């Protein structure tokens, strides 16, 4: 969970700065909390370190989202 929190903190900071409000970050975090327990119902098998939203898959998704935000800022938002 600590790994996911560190990876997602960049995403939350980016969202707060770009939206100029903490409301967008609050909605993202609330949505994550609401959906995070769904995997308990549908996924069984490997431990939480592999399939959970705060496991390897969640950390990878957070890092991918950070990369998408960086590319967006560098190429798309810079031209507007």
C-alpha cells in the first residue's frame, strides 16, 4: 500500500495543480476508494500484492497515469 501511495501522490499532485482545486483530487480518491473493494468480490487466487488495486497492478497503473499526464503536458497542453 505504501508503494501505491507514493506512486499515486504524483498523480494527485498533478491533478490538484492542473485543476487548481482539491475537488478533482478528492473525487478521484473517493472513486478509487469506492471501486477498490470490488476486486475482493470478483478476484480470487493470488495475494493482494499481485492483483489488488494497491498491489503491483495498481502501482503500474499509477505510473502509467503519471506518464500519460507528463506526455499530455509536454506535447498537447503546450500547443494550446
